[in-house]
C-alpha cells in the first residue's frame, strides 16, 4: 500500500485528487494539509511515502516545504503540483530533492502512474513541464553541466548509469541491466554527483536532458 499525503490550500483540488487516487486500490490517502507547516506537523503523526505538494500556498510554499521535509524525512518522495506558468519554481524544486512535477490538470491515469513511480524511486516529470524545466536550468546562474563534453568526462560505465537514471530506473534495475551489484551502482552515482558538481540523484535527469540538447 502506498501511503499518500495531499497538500494544497484549495479544498476542490484536494477533493479532486482524493477521488482520483482512491480509484487505485494500492494507494491510501493517509492525511491532508493546507500549507507546508501543516504538512510537517502531519508527518509527525502519520506514516507517509509520497506527498503531492502544491507549489503555491500561504505561510509556507511548496518549495520551502519540500526542502524542510527532505531534511527531516529524506526517504519520503515529493511530487510538486504545478500549473503550466509556474516554471520559476522548477529549478529550486530539483535542488530541494523532489521526485518530480505534476500538472494539476493531468489525466487520471497519469496521476496514479506518477504516484506509483515516485514510490519506486523514479523521477516523474509531466511532459508539459519538461521543456520548461530544461529552460529553467539553462537560465540558472548555477550551471555545473554545460555541454555534453563534460558528461564525456565520465567513464563509460558512469555514462551508462547516467542514461538509465535519466530514464527513471531504480538502482536495482540499473544493477540488473549492467550485471553489477546495487551497492556498486550507488558508489558510481556518488562518483557521478561529485564529478558533475551535483548534490542529489534527482538532479541527474534534468542535467542530462539539458546537456544533450546543447
């Protein structure tokens, strides 16, 4: 069972998401919150694996909340709920360690699929968000990866792992594909993050797609 928290200051959005997610027997809505402070408070009372977190909320917005939650509960997967014109939050969300972005008007099947994939440690980027995400990273003053040539500074094995991480594969799936142990995959990812001056695994996908478009 995937335990989910919905965090949004609009009742209609929370109720809509609940109706969508309760269609899936593998998903359970354990709690709700209307802002980041309430979300953190609820996490002290409930077991949660995935959070659907609105980006715009009073008192504490979604990006601030994501950063604090990942510090306190790094194992929890966070999907930021956004609208098409909120791209200014995208890069900060990636730096916070979130698992992806989901447009509020996404199809029912895609919402359910996104929650399931996030619970499996996969990145979730709505197709409508991805181009804006790439642009947000390109426009950022922080540019640890600027060209494909820099990715070529990785070893062949590391490059293969980067490509699989960018596809949303888990460490175990990568290990099975490359016939190595999961521990070896984790070590390689640590080396990749160091070489590319990244902080989190969740940043690899965005930087990979950005660099290959240069």
